[in-house]
């Protein structure tokens, strides 16, 4: 199974979290293409301002920022939103339960 950058537990979102906590946009810029840096900087500043408005606003702003970072990081590859952090474990369990093509028996 391929690893995806659109999962909460992946390095792109982890770097975005670190950038927000440190208040340092430079921690996330390496994950975005050069053409997207200005949009990422603006999004970062808006997120920092929104985070000051309370817990609910902080959660919403963080999620919006993570979505923006991943969307820009993917550079035009289809994107359907962030996946939960535990998705890797769930998919791993499902793969263990389901037989592989090599294990399937033709009827």
C-alpha cells in the first residue's frame, strides 16, 4: 500500500502542526512548491490570527491550514480531503483480514 501525504499522521501535516506551534512558517515551506509560497504564507498568517479567537476557532483554523498545505503540496494531484491519523492502522488491519490476490482461490 502506498503512503499518502493527505493523512493527518503523515510528515506534511506534522510539519504544519510544528510550524503553527512554533509560529514559524519556514518549517512548512519546504513541503510546498515555490509557486505556492505566497499563498502558504498568507494562509499561515490568517491561521495564526484566527487561532487567537478561542478553542473552536483554533481547531477550525488549524484544519483549514492543514487542508491548504496538503492541497498545495500535492501540486494538482486529485485531493479529496484529509484522512484521519488512524487510517493507516485501519487499512493495515483490513489488508491482514482480506486475502491477497495470491491467496485467492478461483472457483
